[in-house]
């Protein structure tokens, strides 16, 4: 009986350990054109508020629900995207998806399944949103375009010092400040102020300056990571204006 009770005790301890050990599940999947993806050359990602993953490729827009891929192929000709080369996908308020293609910008409403074209914004451009889901874009020198929801149109604000061909990164931080990092090593900063009439005012703030030109720049959570011409990696914290090598 002692031997039996000892075995039972060991079994109980073993079961307790199995329950106590935290289990971590990994579920990695590879999605290719074999799974229905329109093209293996992926150019844009966006996960919307419902969890649906939007995938832009060199040959169309795809939606992945965790199980299967569906390609955006509307039956209505008015809902056809401006182009198949997808450069950027951004979700704004109320299920509005902004889909940037090489041949024009598209506003897609998931609720009504309708599409609007803004074909004046084509080729390469920079597209971002602020913390209130307002849309801004840069396509030319010395100006920023912003979307006016009430009028369903874009307005243009003149801002000197913005050279389109020099831009490496265009980001809007959580405190509604626009940051533009350029190949010259400069970081331009503009605060965003909305009026009751729907107008937007941009106030120029401190300019960050690096002593070398920049090769690459990437932003995440209010920090900017850049590589300069000496191939040195730095992190710049926007809030504290602190640079770490």
C-alpha cells in the first residue's frame, strides 16, 4: 500500500507540474499565390480594427481572415482600384480604408462596399494618419495635403522647406506632430492644429539636424532609427529630442 500511495503521489506531482508549466503556442503560416494570393511580391500590410489582414501586392489587393485569402475583384466597374500596384494601406475611422496605388489614391468604405478615386494623387507619395484618424499626404515640394471629412476633399497647406525627393520618412506621432526626415540629415517637425471650421494649421517647431547625410530611416512608437553615411545606427526619441548611437 505504501508503494501504491507513493506512485499516486508521484503521479499527482507530475500532473501538477504539467498544469503549472506555462504553454506557449506558435502558429506560423506562409501565404503564397498557391493559397490564393494575387502575387508573391508583397508591397503593403494593414491589419484593420476587426483583425482582417489587408495585403497589397504588385498585382492587386488581398484580404486574409486567418484561414483563407480572397482577392479584391469587384463586379461593379466603379469600384475598381486605380491600379494593381499597391504601395500603402491605411485604415481611418468608421471602416474607411485608404489604398494608395501607383496610379491613384482610393478611399474604400467597408460598410457600404463603395470606392472613391482621388486620381490626382498618383505615382509615389507619402501617406499617414494622425491620432484622430485624419489623413495627410505629401506628393510635391513645400506642401502637405490633408483630407477634410465634411467636404470629402483634400486641402493643400503651403509649408516651405519640404523637398519631396529628399524625404526618407514621413511620420505623425501620437501627440499629433508631423516628422519628416530627409537624406540631408534634417528632421522637420510641424504640430497639427484643427479649427472648428475644419481647417488645419501647421506650426513649425524645432528642427533636428544630424551632422551626416542619411541613408535609411524607420520610425516606430515615437522613435526614429536612422543609418547615416558612415553606416552608423542611431535612435532619435521625438519627445525628449534625445539621440542615442
